[in-house]
C-alpha cells in the first residue's frame, strides 16, 4: 500500500483558492473524483486560465478549485486507485486505502465551503444531467435544509435533466441485500457506502450537486463543464457576469429502485444505455432462472452495468419525480 500511495505526483491535492475582499458564499468546484473523468478537470483549468488572464474576477466570497481530486487514478487513467472515492467518503482515523487518505484531505476542505459543484462524466453516449439531493427533511438518512437553493443551482448549470432519490434508493438496496444475504459483510451493505462528495457536503451543513457533463471522450463535455462553472459563479454572485437562464423544458426524474445482479447468468433484455425509456411491463432484464424483471410503470433504465459482479448493483429504474421544478417557483429565477 505504501508503494501505491507514494506514486509520483499522487501525494498531494492541488487546490487553487480565490478570496475576495467582499463577503459572499464559499464555493468549491471539484473534478476527477474518478480519474478517467477528465472533462471537469479541463473545464476547471479553462476557468482558472480566464481568472489568471483577468477576463473574470472573483469579487465576492471564496472560490476554490480542485481540478483533480484523485491524482493516482488520474495519472493511471482509471476510475479509481484502490477503491471508489465517491463511496463511503468520510475521514478515517487509520486510513487503509489511497482513497482514505484523499478523503482525510478532501472532507475538511469541503466542510470549509457552503456550496459544492462536483463535475463528472459518463461512459456511454447521452446528454448531461444533474444529480440533486433530497427535499428538506429532519429524517435519519440525509437531513437537509437547503433544497430550494440546491434546486436553483441545479437548473442553472445548462442540463435539461435533473435526477434525485439517490440516498433513498441506495438505502433500500442495502436493506434488500441484507435480507438476501448473498454477500454477507460486504461494504456495499452499509448505507454509508452511498455517501459521496455531495452527500458529505450536505452532512456538514452545505449543499451541492453532481453535474455529469457528458460522455468521457465527448469534446463538448469540457466546454459544458466550463460554462456550468461560470454560471454557478455568476448565480452565486461571486463574479459580476450575466446569469444564463435555465434551459427548458426540464425533465425531473427520481431513482425509484435498484436491481442487483444475482448470478453470472443474469442478463439484460437488450443492450441498455443510461436513461433509455421503458414502457410499463416491458422486460428490463432476465434472471439466470428465467425470471423477468419488468418495468413497474413507465420509466427509464439508469446506470446499467453489464459487467457488474453477482451481488452488486446492476441497474436502476427511474421514473418521473414527485419534486418538479416549476421555473416560476425557484428563488431568483426569472
């Protein structure tokens, strides 16, 4: 483990921070939580170059930028170093894996800020989308009180699709795994394994969204990330620049159910791409014993993983969200 953690260029996080002389919100923008997702890193670097050239200036609050959150994975061009940094993200007194050491540096940094914009990309073709958190609540899973501000940020990042429900559906998946006991003691049987950057940000009193900027190799993805950062800075008042209005129409979805792969013989009904639509009753997948997994209502197949190992997440089913985002009801919307 020591050899992995000491890889050249992977022993520190590079953070660039701008502190204005006037008060304002504290925003942190992160990229490459997964090392093969470079669009966010490139978008951040474009924004930093504009700040360095004086084309843009932070005039209120604090703006911090972490172009590469997982240097080891970034250097390797892989999704992760030892494990997924965007799962079980929390400080660890005795770090065991490389990502534990990153978490010990990244979590306090997140806690110093009010707002997080976390930039990602995805494997298969598709349009950008935003992952937001829960409605305001005092529940035990993910208590929250900034849903309106988070929604306002989500709709001003240039994406038409907003997705919610992550922690609820993940916790339901954990309960199902425990009941089936297919892989007793696995880390993904712990609800805390669903905690990533934005969930940790909410747990320390802030708010944040994950912006999936497009396919990994899509040349438009870095530009999408760059424009989203600029609009977030303008929306929060950190820069004096016009705010681009939200795109319309918006599509608001919720993750309703997660399906695990039980056996190597489990297969998809057809090759799915994320957010492919399904009709009510349409087969989504077929178990090794012939049992069909049919869509309970009209919706979408999300995050399908044809390479999932038995006992792990296989795909999600999403449907229309019960939390629409009518533009006229958003604070600060035109």
